[in-house]
């Protein structure tokens, strides 16, 4: 069983949501990224999203764009991200998801990417700008290696499109809580709870909510109706502010722990 499926199964038995932090791989360094993964696991994170640095991240807001640029200045590539997953597998079995754009995957080569990712220990891939209708070969290659294919559903998605996307997802469905790009927001959109219910009517797969969740209070609110809570920009911003400092791992880890506690305890 894929590690993502196993983790959601374990959490469902305990009536708990998954907490899923996002970080940009290689920001500030690959070594710090590795340390953050281990720290997040100790803090109670269930699945970790690895952002693959890309030069034109159209779905990302300023915070994540800047993080990607910092990583690219250190020449962090998709191959380096896969290498870091391989390295981490000697220390942890926490589920790891690559959050990427299609261009790096296409340049790598689909069959080779699927093979190398599986051998390294990647559990899922979210290819942000690849519509499911155009993902036939991509999904076939990843399915063959038991790597989950995660797709986005937006607030503007029609019932027909929700059904289509939900049917192509494995691992979990990623619901984008608002239109636009990633980034912190002051509150959770009122429509999110209803949309999660609509998605669940089309699939038995877990539904995780991301984009705009940035505080413990928001994490607790979303945890009340979703199977997973995803927080990215607030974490990435803190990493960017602290940089390659001895305080980065413990301070960011403490913040993640506060988000985990809120999500798991709804407070």
C-alpha cells in the first residue's frame, strides 16, 4: 500500500485529519530542507509536500516565487529533489509528495521520472499545471510505479469537472480553497465547507484543502470538515525570513507544531 493511503487509513481510524506542510526544496539549502522534514515529523506532520523549484511558478504567490528563486540560485533541480527524497528514506518513512510544474517532469522524461521517483521513495506527485484530460501518459507512468497522482479542484469547478478530476486522483484530492495563487489570507472562504462536501459526493478519496490557510485558527476550522489541512506560504515565509540560521529548524518546527495541535484538537 502506498504510504499516503496507509497514513490516511490510520488517521481515519482515529477520526483525525492529516496535517500537510509545504516547503520549497533547497530553500535555504538542501540540508536545511532535510532537517525540516525530520523536525516536522517530530511535530506531528503526516505528509510533507516538497515544492520543486521552477522559474515560472504561475500558481504561486510572491512568497513561494521568491523561495523558488532562492533555491534556483543554488541550482536545485528536480534531480536534486529526488536525490533528497532518497537520502531521507534512510531516516524516515513519512509520506512525501512532489509539488511541481510539468515542464521539469517533461524535460526529465516521464518513464525515467516515474522510475527514479519510485526508487527514491516518492509517494505522490501534484503537477500543478497539468490538466487531467492531458495527463494520460503521465498518469500511466506513475500508476505503474504506485505513485499517487494528485490533481487540483478549484472553487470554479463545475459538478461535471469535479467528477472528472476526482476520478483521476489517487492519494488524495487537493481542493484549492480560493481562486488565484498561493498565499496567506486573513480568513477561510465561506464556501469551502460546502465544496468539500460536493467533492466527497464524487469520490471516496480523502479531500485535503490548501491555498490561503496560514494560522492555527484557520487550520482548526478546515480540520472540522476536511480530511487534510495544507499550509504552505506561512511556513515558507518564515523559512525565508530566518534563512540559513541555527534558529530556522527549531522555530519553524515550533510553528508547525502549533498548526498540527490546532488541526488535531480543533482549537
